[in-house]
C-alpha cells in the first residue's frame, strides 16, 4: 500500500511482529514446563525464560 497509510501499516506490523515473537517464545517455555509437570518430571515454574526476563532464544545464547 503506497503513501502514508502504507507507512503506518508497515510500522504497526513491525511493532506487533516483535511482540508476537516474544509472546510465542514465552508461551513455548510455559508449555514445555507444564508438559514436564504433566509427565511427572521436575518442572521449573515459572519457566527460566520468565525469571531471566529475556525475549528470545538469541538473547539467552548471548548471555
């Protein structure tokens, strides 16, 4: 979409896409730990991702 409207949509997409990546990353951590608990094995709740305050696997690897 050309023009000002297209620029506004592109900016909104960029903002939402990053937020959704973060939500997916944290949701995967919760699912993993809750699945471990359901299997009767040791689970870490809240998941380490929450306690570390990271937003992606890349951030974890860099720390």
